[in-house]
């Protein structure tokens, strides 16, 4: 009887996740570095989730250098529409979109910011797509986020017809993400002001991007290398900021109200770090994963003491010829969590059953092979789940 129950629960979990396959906006990821002409190690890799399991292919036409910023969007049927490195936007034919080139400061041929851009569909529109992206200024040798901008792209004629600034302020890098409003139509965009506990709240609606207000909540978010994520059910918002090797990194967890956009601070943890870091939620929103260097950890959010100890679930033992570390996280449409590599590499890491507790989540380092080499720290493809 217990075995039957487990089987039924497993089938239900698959049905729950694959129900989102009706809208396939996140079904194509693009990676690549066109740095070596004629060398098969370089070029563009496409990852396609339309068959359920990802298929990986080489795109000979792709020439974009994707450094740190990486985002893409597909149409509702799972056909690639656009992808960007934060500097240029290209379509599914690898052609630059008119009016969406030279968007900001280029560093190594791409925007020097993880989570520096994201695509969102305009609510109730079949023809308009938004690209939201940060604008950097260089105060040598440091880059600062000066403001947040957006483009409106007409998908019919493949041209930008509007460009504007959302907010002019210094913002926390690694904090650009979005979550669906409780009405199932609009989009919340939550932004942290650099070295403060102030958050800007914007709503993407049928009328455009609307400023809702600001909120001071929780402790100060220090400047650092990090990542921001909403849980798949929209109930949680988590921020990771790695400060220094001596100070470590901070993970801050908030409750999120999808009706009014309010954050409620829950808890904070200060943990060691010695390199690149990343964070993600499981598909069922129960588990929070964080990684640093070669170590991967899991927190059970149903345990109020979860931030008081570290549950180590994996350590990278085998090394590739190019080296290997955990870096940024992204929940895939197949229900697995993908983790980019912190070195130039042909492989990524994967958590195969992230809804399971402990090592039953089946983390597997260096297990997902790409066709081409990434430059330096392989950027994860910034994808927003559009089916909440």
C-alpha cells in the first residue's frame, strides 16, 4: 500500500510540473562564446526542453559572446524568440534586433553583471515582449549600476518601438528577477537599492511598467556577488550576497505577498564562502539550495531552525580539464535545477530530484554536457517561470 501511495504521489508531482508545458516561454536556453574562429570548442550551444528532457545542439550561425548576463525567451509553443548578453539582442535566426544593440557598457563583449537582464511577455499581448536590463557605469576599476531600463520589442516586425528608464538609482547587482502577480496576469519586479534595506516595487501590467512604491524591510543588504530568486509558488523571495572570504556570504529569506508586493523578513544566515555562489528553490518551494565553490547545501524551509546549520548534500570530487566549481542556479522547465560552472567549461551541474530531502535530491556535478566552451564563469540563462 505504501509503495502504491508513493507511486501515486510521484505521478501527481509529474503532472503538476508538466502542466506548465502548455506555456513554453522558458523552453530554450542559449550559451556560447564565439572567441575562436574555426575552433569547434567555440560557438553557440542551444538547450531545448520541448521534448521533456533537454536536447543540446550546436548552432553554427550563433556569434554572440555571452559573458555574465544571459537571458532568453520563447513563444508559448516553445520556439525561441530572443536572447541577449545584456549588450545586444538577437532573434531565433541569430540576427540582431533593430534598436536593441549597444545597450550599455560592454566588457569582454557582454554586460558584466549576473542577472543583468530578463525578458517578460506583456500581459494580454501576443505581439509585445519586454527586455528589462541594468545600465552600468564604470568608475574604474569598479562597475556601478546606474539605472534600470527597458525595451519594448514588437514580435511581429522584430523591432524595438519604445525604450525608457524604470528607475535611476544605484541598485544591488544580482537582484533583477520577477514573480507573477496573484491575478495571474501582471508581473512584480522587486529591486534592492545598493547597501540598504530599501526595495523598489514595480508592476508590469497591460498599461506598461508602473511604480508601486518602496519598502524598507529586514537587515541591510550588503554589496556582493550574488543572486536573487522567487520561489516557484511565489510565496518566498531569497537573496544571496557573497561579501568577502573573511566575512562570508549572507542569505536572506522573505515572505512575499503577490497581491500587494510586500516583503516580510523571515530569517538570515551568515555562511562561509571561498568562491562563486548561487541559490535556488525546489519546484515544490519547500527546499532552498545554496552552493559555494565545490559544496552544495540544502535548507528545509519547513524547519524553523534550518538556517542554524548546514546540510551538505554534495561536494565536487572529480575535476574536468578546465576545473570545476558550483556557480549560479536556474530551475529548469523539466523540474531539475541547473548550476553553471565557475570556470570556462563544457559541462554544468544538475540537481535531478530537487523536491527530495537530503542526498535523495540526487545532485550530480559535471553531469550536463554542452556543445561549446563558456568564457570564464559560465553564465546561467536567466529565465522567469511564466506559468505561475
